[in-house]
DNA sequence: ATATATGCGATAATAATTGTCGTATATAAT
DNA sequence: ATTATATACGACAATTATTATCGCATATAT
C-alpha cells in the first residue's frame, strides 16, 4: 500500500532526464530505451504532461520533448494529480457520498493525516527530484 | 495511488472502537455489524493485531477483543508495517536487487521523500486516530 | 513521398486487493 | 458431557487496479 504507480515513476524518470538534457529535443524512444521503460505507456504519460504544459512537444523527425521553465515551480502534488487524480490515502477524503459516513469513526483523523501528506507534496517541486 | 488498504482502514476503525469500549470485551461480530465490515476479513486482521500484542483476545462465549495499554505508544508506521509490510512509495526503497538500479536517476530523491513520509507516520500514534 | 515523431482510443494481460469458505481450537454456561 | 459462542488459520474465489499492447491518426523535417 501507499505506493506510487509505475506511470508516475516513469514520468519522474523522464522529467529528470529532460532536465539533464534541456538543450536537446528528446524523443520518447530515447528515454524508454535508456531506462527500460515500455515505450507506449511512457508516450501516453508524456502526452498528458505536454497537454498540461509541463513539457513541450515537437512532432516530426528530430522532434521530441523538452522541459519548460515552469517545471521547477510544479509541486509534486500537482504533478501527481495531473497523472493520477486527487491525492488521498482513502477515497472519502474527496468523494462526498461515502456509504459509511454515518457510522465512520476515523474520518476526521484520516483527513488530518491526508492533509499532512498533501502538505508534504505541496512543499516539494519537480526541481527537488533532480538533486 | 498512495492509498491505504481496506484491511488497514478496517483495523483503524476497530482500534478506535475498542478504545471507546475499553471496559468491555468486544467480539468481531459487533464491530463488523456496526460499521458494515466483512466479518472474516476483519477477524483475520484483528488476529494479526492480537499476535502482535496490540490487542488482547479472549476465546469462548462472552469473549472478544480488548485494547492494551501500549496502544497509545504504537506509531502508525509500526501499525502499517504489521499489517502491510514495509512502508515505501516504491519497492526499491527496501528491496535491494532493483533491475534499474544502474540506470535509475530518481532513487535518491525518491528515498528522501519516502523518509519524510515514514517520519510523518513515525510521529503519529494510534492514540491520534481517536481524536 | 517518406520516415520519424507525437496524439489518442480501445483492449488485453497481469498483479494486487478484497472477500468467502471450511475447519480447528478454546471456553463459558447449562 | 453437550452446546453455543468466539477466536485461529489456511486455502481459494472474485473483483478491481495497474500495467502493457495494438492500431490508427496527425504533424513535419528532409
Ligand atoms: S469510510 Fe468513508 S467517511 Fe469513513
Ligand atoms: S527504480 Fe529501483 S532504484 Fe530506481
């Protein structure tokens, strides 16, 4: 439990790689080959990051991806939520219609813990992944 | 991603319930009925907690579970690890033989983040779940 | 034109989680 | 002694989430 997904892992690896190669356009195949990441899954992940303007994409030969300047300002929480939706250790942190809400005796403390975790991820940026 | 399991959710609900009923022995069926938790799965979870001496078990009629005094000192990290094994957002935090170790460019930052999360859970106890 | 690269939806394979069933053991009460 | 209640434990089934693959479309540099 409490695992990040491979999708996020791959994305973080890619972000760091792009940060270390800021001067070049890097195609997906380069990254997937370098780190042994399945190409298609990485491609779709980077597409999502591109549509969120975290990276820029260029099509065609000699095309690829490039990091944007704002990357250093993207928090880990934003990054996670772009790829995986709301960060919550239990669904009922966001979901309003929880069946057990009436009888539930742990909602408040769980939400506090969740706040702490979100706070942690809100105070880290993608720049912190490259150190 | 980053979800706790139902097993842990159920266990936390049970712990809080037992804390609120310290004077009685509470059978699994009471808790499972009160919160709509599948009985068998809760039973096995409480058995694990009993064998770790977090709660005490009494067999036979009028038997059930009872909280121990040391509960307030059990950290959430210990609790999680009893039920789900090592707390790690990625396997390679603990696992030594990661295939990607040579090429991996995010191990150090990921491990730092993991330390922060473990630190968070090490500074909360089961008593904090009952507030 | 052609080769290379991203963009996108559908679907398959795998793994993890969640839940069920059957049986054994202990014990209090009758 | 017998019965009813409760924990203890292992094997298995069902469900869900994650991970990976496939096919086709679009853009663009040469
Ligand atoms: S389980 Fe949803 S509110 Fe507690
Ligand atoms: S993926 Fe295992 S060390 Fe980075």
